[in-house]
């Protein structure tokens, strides 16, 4: 059984399912996806995600603000409000938060402050933080360390081993998306091979970054087994082993000892 630890259900292309999100979720379940975490990118996503989660015991969601959102939106994400939103049983994590200097450097200070508040809320509610980083790896690591964050995911990992080791040393898990299956991603696979098996997760980041053989198409949770297959090749393990390991890792993340 597989877990898609990072998908955006409110952004999926539902045209193959006549607009019915329940059918898309069922399609994932039909190929062995036993659990999914749908990720918020703004503070209002949790409203629809909670409605979906009520219908699906295997579904949880995060609460938070993506670093590419407008600064006024990020300002709404106070520590207190994030803690309030994260009280819901189906709110499994905080985020997606972090830093993104690739898309915009206009609000770097606001991104950093918002990221720190997500971590603070994460520590209060004892739920993991989902971290996005792009063109900002050193600042991302610095904030994780400065805030004493030990419970989180560096999602859609594409960085070097130095970055991986830094967050691993903080206690983080590293999540791989369909990028790890791309033909031109050998450097990423070389880094992935060094990550301990008990700290890896898999995700689709759907509707983005569909894995081979669906690269270039709209992604969805039912494709997460292809990410697991790419990692099974990296680690020279059977697909079933990677499925079991990553599922257990996610359970350990949500229920730390």
C-alpha cells in the first residue's frame, strides 16, 4: 500500500472523472494508495479539504500558506491562527510553507517570518511542518535550525546532499516526487541513494510533476506508485518493500514516539 504524502486535491484536473473528486480518490485507492495528505496553499483551502476528508477516512490535509502567496495573505497566518486551524483531527500538518526565491524575491522578509510562524505553530500542536524550498536552500536550513524545528518534511526534494544531511540532522523526513523518475535526474537519484530508508517519503505534488511514464501530463494521486518504483530502482529494493517502508515512515511522522 502506498501513501501520497503531498497532493493538491483542490487543484486536480477532474475532467476524466466528470468533475467528481471522489472518483479521483477512488482511482488512487484502486491502485493501492491507502492514504493521502492534501496540502493547502492558502488559508482557505482547509474549508473544502475538510469537507472532502469527512467522506474519506484515508484522507488528511494540511493548513497553511505557500511562500508564493501574496504578503497580505501570509500576514494572516499568525501563529495563533495556524494553531487554531491545526486543532482539527484531520489537519495532519502545517504548511505548505517555506521559502521560494525562484518565483519572487519581492517578499523575502515576509516569507521568512511566515515560515517561522508555521514552525512555531507546528511545535505547539506537535504536528509536522511541510516545507517547500526553491532557490533558497541555505536560508531554509538556517530557519529550520534557528527555530529548533525537528518534526517536518522537506517536500519535493531536488537539492544536494549537503542540504539533505542538514535537514536529516534536524530530524526531518525527505519526500521525493515524480522528478526522481525523470531521465535527466541522475544527480537527484545519486543524492536519494544516500538518504536513510527510514527517512524517505513519496508524493505526487499533483497536479504537477507527473512521473514517468506520464511526464508532461496532469498528475494525480494514483500515480504515486511510479514514484515508489523509481525509488525501488535507486535502493535496489522490491516495489513492495518501498511501499511498506514509506508507509511506515509516514505513520511514524504523524505519530512520533
